[in-house]
């Protein structure tokens, strides 16, 4: 076999890649922890403005007013009918 050097080169590259990946993984997992985030005190919210008291009114009366008039006899017919 005259091509043993190719097999040896592939083996050496595989070992080197495994070593490199293991080194990077170890370095990543052993890194120092991140510093804690600074605690910021929230500003107190302003007091809500005083609102006037609720005024209760009488409920609306149904069927009263011009919108609730009963239609007259002239309005009761269909619009397609023509008066003589």
C-alpha cells in the first residue's frame, strides 16, 4: 500500500479536530459567570388624579321621542305603490 500517508493524514486531522472541539467546549463551559445585572429601583408612580363622584341619572325611557313615533297611515304603505 503506497497510500498509507493519506490514511495517516486523515487520522491526524480527525484527532486534531476532536481536540480543537473539546478545547473550545471546555473553554466555553468554564468561562466566568456574567456579572449580575444592576438592580434599578423603579420610580414611584404618581398618584392618580381625583375624579369627580359618579352621578347617577334616570334610565332612558323606551318608546318616547320623535325616533319612536308610530308610522302614520301614509307612511305605512310600500314605497312601490303609487298614489292616484
